C-alpha cells in the first residue's frame, strides 16, 4: 500500500473529517441528531479497526525484514556483536 494512503488511513484527523462529513449529510437529508451520532460512532469505531490492522501489518512487515537480516547474518557466520 502506498505510504501516503497508509498515513491517511491511520490519521485520526482524516477519520474525524469523514465522520463529520457523514453526520452533516445525515442532518442535511432530514435525519435526526441521534442518527447522525450513531453514524459518527460507527465510522470512528471502524476507523479504529482500520488503524489497528494497518499498524499491525506495518509492524509485522518490519519484523519480517529484521528477521530476514538476522538470517542472512547467521548464514554468513556473523554474530550479533561482530561488525561487517
């Protein structure tokens, strides 16, 4: 995923703007304030899930890269305290 989109999907400001826009659309189309509040809560809950999934994916990808580097060093006979 493009780094620009990762930053947007994990941004609280982005999700607050999306939730605000959605709640204003609900109000503008004649929905009740209670409905707008529920829509906003659902969007923010979904945003939390998306941010968690993306964050965990990035952490897993970083760990895989670190583990691969250690495996290559082990194959070359380097130990943790040796320098190249």
